C-alpha cells in the first residue's frame, strides 16, 4: 500500500451496497436489510464514512448519536461498526476513520462521550481502542445473540469533563 493515499468519503445511496460487502467480509455480526435500508435515512451522514484507497472501499465507520442515559441534556456517540479489509490493516486506516468521527464529535458540545462494544475474543480491536483513549468499562455477558463468544467489552472515551 506504500504511496497510496487514503481518502475519507461519504457513504451514500449509490455506494451503500459496498458497506454490506465490507461488513460481511470483516465482521462476525450480520446486519439485517433493515439496518442498511434505514442507515442513511435515520443517522447523521457525517458519521457514516468510507476509507478509499485508489478509489476502492477498503474500510468504513458507522456511528450514531444517541441520548446520554445518565445526563438528560447530553448526547453520546455509538460506534456501530469500524472495519478495514484484512490486506489494508496495520496501515493507519482504522485510526484515520476513528479520528474523523472523534473530531466531529468533539466539535459538538452536546456529545459527552463515545462508546462501543467489542467481542471479548477480539483482543486486537480492544487494544486498538485502548490506544485511542477508550477505557474498558467492563464485560456485558450475552450481548451478542448469534456469535460465539456472546460477551463483549464496553469501551468508552470521554470527550469532556462531566458538567
């Protein structure tokens, strides 16, 4: 991949099926047709991005803004998916995607934190997020319904001091 430039670009109706292909190739979880059909209509498109190398999709991130459960006036960002095709891993692509959405979230003063779930067997992903200032907040047992192990780590990155 040396010399190839990584570009971040929007997930759109025209390229949405590429997200399905990327997710099937890289994630143990299978998302429903409803997930893909509603993605662009329900969520803020700024948090739905692809990573392109030489015009080809090699990674993506999908995140959504949610109400914060502990702070009535605040929001939080949930990372639904962050993935990179295997041949392109270890080239900073996931970091670039993550940095993109973190910077967006930091600009929104209503967003208090960012969180996600990582399957307990995926130590590589857990380490990646910990290197990006996410903290392990514990294990949620039986979070996943159709994959083994079904347990996940809850990882959270605070963006600002609680007010």
